[in-house]
């Protein structure tokens, strides 16, 4: 996609087929976006419970959790405005596939969890950017554009925390493995429109 600005954590850019699918199903994408923001807040909070002695992590991810909940509320306001009811949605395999790749034993679990979170936020940043650029609803496009800086900051924080708690060589090696898995998971477009389909 010619408009793709490379996100330095991602192996491959989003395919144009995803953007076409998303633009044809903006109501579903908005509803899924609500779910994504809620899950992202939950992920940040889970870090706080699992690693309460990691001071920098607690400080940084408390702020992220708060911001994700603010985004959740903002997306829900858009749903209300467009008369889209809050409802459950079956997720794409994306999140579950990445979660399965997180190793169970510490300290590997912390490293993998931080890097998976960074990759998901990086992909969200990229895709919200595509929606900001191509969404025919100019107000909604402006809303997406306003969220992009937050998503970029979030993936940066997760990556910086990984490099703070682990040797950079180890981080880079594991990131390359997980980033490849992340791209592979999106290589075939999921039939149900999602932010991460």
C-alpha cells in the first residue's frame, strides 16, 4: 500500500484488502474498536497485578490503562451517536494466536507480554492511520487521526519497558520472532471485519 508509513516493529504493512473490508463495514469496525480499547485497558491493568514491584512498569501502565478507558468511552460515544448498540463480537484469531506465543515461565513471560502488547499497539496505530486517511466520514476520520499519537506512544512504552528490563539483543531476537508471527497471522484476511482481521 503506497500510503503505508513503516511502523518499525511490524514486519509487513496491512494489505489493501483489509482497508476495503473495513471501509465497507465501518459500523462493525467501530464496535470492534470499542472492544479493542476495553481489552487494551484490561491488559495494562493485568500487568499492574502481575508485576507490582516493577516500579517503572506500574507508573507507565497505570497511565496507559487510564487512557485506554478514556478511548473506550470516546468510541462508545461514537457508537451511541450512530445508533450502534453495544454487543458482544466474536474476535478474530489474532489476539489469541499472539497470546498463545507468550511463554509461561518468568522472566520470559514478562518479555513476551510486553512485546506482544507493543506489536498489537503498533498494528492498531497503523490501521487507525489508514482509517484516518481513507474514511469517508470526515469527522470519524478526524477522530481516528486524534487517536494515532496515543497508539504510537503506547507501543513505544511497551517496547521501551522491554528494553529496560531485558538485554537489547534478547529483546531484538524475540521481537523478530513475534513480529513474524504477528504478520503471518494477518496474512489471510479474516472473513469477519475487525480492527485486527
